[in-house]
C-alpha cells in the first residue's frame, strides 16, 4: 500500500515539474512576472548613467572598447564641436527723406546673327548639261506618198527589201542588222565591217532587193511612184571612211529589171550621225527591185572600214 502511494506521489511531482518547465519555456507563469519587473526596473534607470570602460573578449579574439562617459558629457562636447554661424548682417534702414531712384529697365538685346561662311552653305547638286534634242524636220510629200521604210529597227514590220544581194568580195563584208550601240533612233542600227584583205577583187557591195536575192529573175519589185527622195543616216567608226556609192535601182539584164536608178558618191563619213539624200522625184519608180545599195573599195579604204546605217526610208 505504501509503495502505491509513493509511486502516485512521484508521478504527480513529475507532472508538476514537466508543467513548470513548459511554462518557463513559453514565458508564462511566475517567470513572465519577473521578466516584466526586470524590464520595468531597467527602463526606470536615470538617463545620466555611467558605463565603466572595460574590455571584453569575444570568441574571435576581437577587442570591443566601451565609452564610459555620460550622455550629458557627450552632448556638451558635441555642442562645442558644432561651427557657430556668422552673425547676420543687418540691412541698413532706408532714409525716409531720400527718394528711391528708379533704374531704367534694360531691354533684352537681340541675339547676334550668326554669319555663315560660304564654305558652310550647302553646295548645290552638280547639274549636268541637258542634251539638246535634235529634231529632224518632217518631210511632206507633194503627192501624198506615205513613208516607205527599208530599215527602221531589226525585225520591224515596216521594213521592206532584204539585204542579201552580195557583190564583189562577198567574204570581205560582215553585216550586223541588230547593232545596239549608239543607233540614230530606236534600239538598233546596221553595222558594216569591210576587210579588204579577205578578198581578191578589191571591192564589195550589198543590194537590198525585193524579193530576196532577186537579180531581175524572180519577179517584180515595188511600185514607189510618188516618192521624191530616199533619206538615210550614216556615220563612220573613226571618221574618214569613204563609201564609193549609195544607189537606188540599177539591176539590169534580166526579165524583171529596175525601171530606173539613182546614185550619190563617193561619200566621206564622219564619227557623228549625218543625214544623206538620194533624190528620185524625176525617176521612174514603177518597178524598183533594188531598193537600196552601197559599194566600197579597197583603193579608198586600204586598212578596211567600219560604218553604220540607220533609218533608210523613201519619202
């Protein structure tokens, strides 16, 4: 019986101890009152407390110095170190007998104009001289004859006659009907290259015929009655090239021969385009097989020649 009482008493005592330890850990119970009284006693200490100057050693061996001066002593020392402000300068009182002098209001000066030098001014864009358009006077045929083209541009429907009537040293001529560099008008012109060293006869020429390669044995040509002149443009590669003849008509000896012929030459060409005419107003143009022709000789062009033709037309 005594053992049971002893065991019960120890259990109750152990429970009380556990409860007290729990209250202490939570800051409750009598320990909370003691803590509040300690805080109150610390806050009620006077301001001018003194702290002894001592040195404490911490775990990392660093020394901390504590100032033992009172707060009042520190305030007095700080007041001595503060710089005193300069005494304010009193403004003199105005004399009532003296009249205030009004100062004239100065007008703001206009801003000085900045002078720009000629070098600072933007330079005008370089203007290229305009090319003057060369207008060719329109030819009016008296009889109402409409222009009849031998050549305008390569492949044009308005072209008539075919340049296949080669004569003389045929191998000495090279003809390009679609040369695109510097034509007189349109997109192309005719380039003729003559090399006398490639022939033995000493001359060469080409007929534009209707039909192609017709020497009077393949039928009639065109009836161009009413035309008054043949106009064409020509220039040389270097200038000084000599063309022996420019011819219209003249194919003879066969059944269907030209009804008439006209020619001009010799003609010396320049580097610039120049217009030439073959006048046919009084010629019989009822049957023209050879619509246009040129001849060139080795005697006049020993070193060869390159020349150009464009805009060949009956007007």
